[in-house]
C-alpha cells in the first residue's frame, strides 16, 4: 500500500528561501507542498485552513514570527512544526517555541549552489515529524524548578551523563530543573544542536535551574553540583589529569559513525573508561542511534543505564536503538527520570 504524501505548508518572509526550500520539498516524491506563505499571519491561517501534516516556518519574521505560528497552530489545530533559523541569528525564543510544542529547529541552508539534500536534514525531519504522535508535542513536560535539598549520606555513583537529540531541549530542561540543588556530583549533557545555540541553551538552563549550568571548557576540572553542556564545535570526552588525576574536559578530533560535534558516543565511551561502575548514563528522545555504543560501554563497565520510554519521547529513535541493543538497564518515563536518578545515588 502506497503511503499518502506528507502535506506540508511552508512559511518564510524571504522570497529566495521560499524558492530554495520549496524546490527542495517538491523534489521529494513523498512530500506534497500544499501551501506557501510569506508571513506568519497568513501562514497560520493557511495551516488552519489546509490542515497539513507538517508546517515548516521561518523563526524570525516581522510582526508574526515563528513563536506566533507555534502558539496559534498548536492551540487551534495542533500539527508538527519545524522552525527554520538564520545562521547569523541566535533567537532565544526558539526554546520557548520548542517548549510550546514545536517539533524541532534547523539552520537554513547556506551554500545553495552545492546544497546536498541528503546531507541537509530538513526532508528527514519532515518525514519524522509526520509520524510523531501530536499528543507528545502538546503534552511536553513543563520545567519547574526544584529548590529542595536531598539527603545524600553516601553516593554509589560519581557522574551522570545525558545524551539527547530531537525533542531533547525540553526533556533536558525538565530533568535539570528537577534535580536537587545540593546534587553532589557533576552532570554532563550532550544535546544535538547547532553550536551557536548551545551557549544560549546553557544560559537558559542556568537561569531556570537550581544548579549551575555552563558550557564545558577545555582543560577544566569537573566539580560536583555543576551541569556541563558539551559545546557543538567538537567532540568532547573526559580524561584524567596527568598531574592531579582529577577528571577533566578534553576535546578530540576523532569522528564517530552516528553523529559528530557533539557526539554522545564520544562522551559516554570516555566516561565508561574513566568511571566504570560509578557512572550513570541517560539516553533521551532523538533521531538516529547516537549514544547506543556509549551506553553499551557504560553498562559493560558496571555503570547504570537509563532510557527514556517511548510514550514520553518526541522521537523514539536513540532510546529505542539503545534498548534494542541491550544497552539500557531501566526504561523510565521523562517525568520520573529526575527522581529515579536521585534514587540511584
């Protein structure tokens, strides 16, 4: 049986980008571009009238921007929405749009004349978005800050590492905001995201979290109670200082099969090597298989591995791959992950 084509609406105030993105969508015989609008207000009305399977919208537009589109569409006729971001702009409202139900965001293509549709992931995102349960986007967990202390008499673990991709920012924010403010061990997060947004994301987490959150810096020593976000311009691993033996942040040129800059596998494998049974690994929502090999290494080294359950994932890709490989010891719903981590300690 032939699957129906994915009915898609495109919204962008740039005529050039409407042409480039529109031609790309039309080149795929599984996608049907049913409507094109040059502003958020008209695009929203088009989405409500045509009821497409997916909406692709520019984030930054005069008057009625991507946040307006997300709020209006998700309220009146929920549908997966993919945000397009300009490379020269970092808009912090993207994270609000994701929290309000947007599926994902992606940079606009740059080198138009050598654009490789296979390398540029918009088509893959549209196909994945069309298969996503809309209730998971509508019901994203709200990130409320946990200001409580927890009694830690003795911890069995020394580090928590978290990997996430599509749907990850909201999941990561929920977990970090619900960990106790006196957490005694470091947490390191790898979130697939354009590099320039990771600084903004770390600032957002730091403002809302009871813990200190910052981008990891080369050579710094890990400290308990700090949440480190891997930068997006390299692959990050943890090594031991030759002088003090303390765990420290290093970067590597080594490339990994599933994803790079930043690679979940890279971080997780190094943590398995350096921490062994004292590590907790968590794999969250996301497309692809990044993190599976790293989770296997953590579990084989005696560490504890947690996979987000399918029902609470925006995309059950990375956790599914890890689970099916035998790398996940415990499957946990997103809302229960912070408490479960604490209970392991």
